[in-house]
C-alpha cells in the first residue's frame, strides 16, 4: 500500500533533474566551449582540440536527455509550459547539436578534403547550441515575459552563458594540452573569465530585482549574512584563476587542473543560487513542483527506474574519464 503522504517525491525528482542539468552544463559545457573556440587558422590545433573531447562529447549529452526525460515524466505540466514558451530556441539548440554530431563524424571518421568546412560546421553548431541555451536560461529567469527588457536580458544571458562554456572549455584545454595550444587556451580562459564574471553579476542583480519574493529570500532575514562570504568566495576564485592563467605553463604543468576545478565550483555555486531563488517553483512564479508533479503512483514507478539508471550513467561517466585521463593524444578510428 502506497502512503498518501509522499510529498518528498517531487523534491527528490526536482533534485535529480537539477543534478542532471548541472552535470550536463559542466560536462557538455566544456566540449561545447571547445567547439566554439576552434581556431580557423590552425588545422593542427583544431585536431588536438577535437581529440581532447573525442572520447567524451557524445556521452556528455546523455545528461541532457536524462534531465529532459525527468522533466517530461515527473513534471509534465511544467514541461508543456516551458517548451511551449521556448519552442524556437529549443529547435535551434537541437539543430546545433545535430550539426555537431554530423560534422564530427565527417571530419574525423571519413577521409575528406573538406575537413576545414566540417570544422567550421562543428564550431557553428557549438555556437548555435550555446547561444540557444543561454537565451533559454534568460527567458526562464524572467518568467517568459514578452517585454523588451526581458528579451534584452535573454540576449545578454545568451552571450554570457556562451562565455561561461568557453571558459570551462578553455580550462579543459589548459588541463589536457601542452605547448602553444595550452598558452593560447590560457589567454582564451582569461578573456572569457572576465565576461563570465560580468554575466554572473548581471544575473545576480536581475535575479534580486525581478521579484520581491527573491529579494526577500536573499536579503529579508538572517540569510542575508550569506551574501558576504559567497561574494568573497566568487571574487577570490575569479582573481586566483586569473593570476594562475597569467603564469601558464607552470613548471611540470603544476596546477593545470586548477582553472577547470574552479570552473566546476563556479557552475555549482551559480546553479545552487538559482535553485534557491526559485524554489519551490519549477515554472518561475507560475507553477510549483508540487502542482506540476505527476501522480504519486507514477512518481514511485519512475523513482525505481531512476534508482537503477542514474548510478549506471554515473558509473559509466567516471569509468570513461578514468580510462582517458591524462594529456590528449591522437584519436584513431
């Protein structure tokens, strides 16, 4: 007999969905960033950059499928509202991801005299996907309002999310490559680090001003004390990474993992901040997770499936990164 009071199930599922989106943003974020950063004037560097993400990029998108699947099955009402409002950018994002898949196979696995064209297609597909995701995030934060201010913020979000992906992608290259490409990646990381910092500040300010409920959550009580240490932590991380990037490459490649680890921490902090701001809403200020959740019987059934599938995906991800750990080498097919 299923208990009639299982309100914790919607919380569990929104946590699983949030975790899937976060892991996707980190893992597919860096390979999207590498795609956007592909230089069009150096074939050897493009090859090395593609080799660095080759074993991982396709599997990284599994987390997006997982997140969208959980949203559809566990919160069908929210799925309908969100994707009705984001139909066009979703279509553009999928077009970008498809273009990446096609161009990767043609430029890597099939002999071709048009490798540079496929590299450009991979770069364009990556850029289209990142801009679409950033725009979708901006629309979500502003509750899908059709005002010039909301649309302008969504465009800014598209640019800054792309910068964030480029930052974590450049940090990945600092960790995985050597020589001239590593030095170039450090420069890319410095520039995108600044732009990402600007984007985070803009989102934080907009987040506070967009609704009185969010303002009260952050500044209306004892929790306001958290603002100071969080601000210090973010500032310290940005400055430390920026100073380290000035010194790349270090002797014996000391600390090459630092920028990537810092990028992961920044992604986690920003994601948790957004989650705290909007909880318990799954569609900002319209529908809560409890109102959008499927029936309790359905959630129980899905929970069993998720308990089996999620550890398998996590285990495979850890295993693949362990196997292909270390500096990038040439891929062979």
